[in-house]
C-alpha cells in the first residue's frame, strides 16, 4: 500500500510542510502512519467537537501520541456546539481552524483522510439530492485551500484496504459510535447501499473515481466553451446584464450558461438559484415574450427587457401621492424633483419640462400609474397609458418608475419623463402660463 500511496501522490515527495487533520479514526491514523514512515515534516490538527463522551479521551490520546512522536499538535475545542445543522456547522469549524493554522504556522498542504468509499458515498448522496453537473461530482483529490492546497491522498484506497493496513501495522485508533447510527443519510448509504454495490461489482470504487473525474473534465470543457459568452456579461451599479445575442441558442448551452452566470453572481447576491428555478427560466425564455420578471428570492429578480437580460435588486415603488401648487416644488420618493412655476417662456435648462395653459386646474397631483389611466395625445386621440408604453417599447422597470401628473379635475397632463399631453402648448409660448420642471 505504501508504494501505491506515494506513487499516486507525488506532492508528498516534496519538502513542503504538511498539516494533517486527524480525528483518531482508522482512516486518519493510517494516513498519519504512512507519512511518518517517510519522516515527513508534518503537524497534527485535531478538533474536539464535544459531541460524544469519547471526545475528550480521543483528544488526550492524540496529544500524548504527538508528544511521544515529537510532532507539533494543534487542538481546537468547540466550546459551544451547534444545536441544529450540526454536521455542516462542525465541518465549518474544522476547516476554519485548519486554514488558520496553515496561515499562522506556514503549512502549504492540508491532508485529510477521505478514501474511496467516501467518494462513492458522496456521489450517491449528491445524485440522490439532485443538483448541477459540477454539484454531482465527488471529492477532489487536490484543490486550492486557504493560502495553500488541500490533498486527499487516500482516495485510491478502499475502507477494507485501510483496515487491513491498520491491522498489519497494529495501529491504535478509535471507532466513532455515530458511524453506526441510521439517523444520518451518509450512514444509511454506507451500511445498505455501498456493500450491495461492492458485491455487485468489486470495481465499483474505481468506477466511481473515474466517473468523478469525467464530471470534472466535462465541467471544465463546458466552462471553456462558454468563456466568451460569460466575458460579455456586464456589471454596473449592483446589476448584471447581458444581451440576447450573448445567450446561447441551444437549450442545453443556455442551461450551463445561466448556471455559471448565477454562480459567479452568488458571491454578492448570496442567492443560490435552484435547479427548479433554472429550468423555469429556460421555459420562460423559450416562450419568447419581450418583457418579464422572475423573482429569485431575497429581493433579487431576473428580468428580460426586450433585447437584454438583467439580474438586479427588486425596486420597491413608493405608492404615495404628492400635490403641487403654483411656485411650489417637491422632492419625490425616488430622489427626483418637480417644480411648478408661473412663466411665459420655456427655459433652456437641461430639464424635462411641461408647458401648461393658465386654465389648468390646480393643484397638480403627482402619483404612480394606475389601471385605466388615459392621456390625450392629440385633439382627437386619447390612449391608455399602458398602451402608450407598449407602443413605444418602454422597458417595464421604467414604466413602473414613471410619474403621472394630473390636474385637480383628474386630467393627465404628462407622464414623466416620457410624454406630455395635448394640453401642453410648447409651440404657442404666448399662451404658456405654467412650467413644470422635472429633474432626475
């Protein structure tokens, strides 16, 4: 086993400092013994989770072992163990501790004792739970971690081989009593499914490792093929966007593009888009509608506006109304400003302006659009505001943020900042009595 172990892990033949995560179980004690056979420059890290009666005894055993073998020993005690989601929280505590030790003590390689059975169990668990192609892959042999790398050198070996080595070398180790509990999904896979698969085909662990590698390669190939598409994604003002042309034409390629797109954005949005949401988005895209919005959770939404797609925070619209009399101004909820003044001349300021006749009934009301709103565009043409927006292809978010200006009789005189009604008489400056200035 020793020869195969070092041949499969050339990283261990270098002089770099190795930090070994040891639980005192058979797997990690075998890994420790293998490394000691070569006199490697290693340190031992152990986390006492305080979840079992044996935890203190195991920590004391490992401390004494390290003292006897003159190995650096680093201990972390989980002072306040979590009451729920214990496995995930325990893993977080462990790896944060390992990363801290590597950084502070100058270790460049972290070793854990995951083996071939763990690989098969992980693949089966992920297949059962569902997920993306990358999410279905198993345990990586080597990956970046903290200020160095994480290596799992026992992946080529089965649990039986590890027990055989421990017996041959007469190693001392502890058996975790929770490994026999059927309360955990992994244990049920380990006890019921894996033995049946091994009986069916003794090469199943090798096949599992090969399948994991194939998934990794496939994911890398897809990422390379979509690299140019993802380069075309733009980010500005906490919003991601890409054009319709950037979206791949084929449904399968679209799926992988969107999965990669949301994965890149997740670091800032903190929103993990589910497989169900991804397939729903694919269906929505294929319907061909020019404008739509899908809520993703946590106030984030994915939006199509004609030829572009956006990932952005949902805008909360203020439904309040404002009133404006002559020579008054008002600051609206979105930060824009309106002012109504008496004048017979349009200014040349860079403002959106509405010229209004003296017969206008004040005060003006500034509000958001309501169902049934209509605006008179010519002497004979009155159009629903919603239809006007559609005809002009104004994006949905801009429609939602438009301000309706109506006189005291309810006549709409402008939709800011898009169109003025027929009442605006900018070409007849001698009749202008009011000027409504709108500043974004």
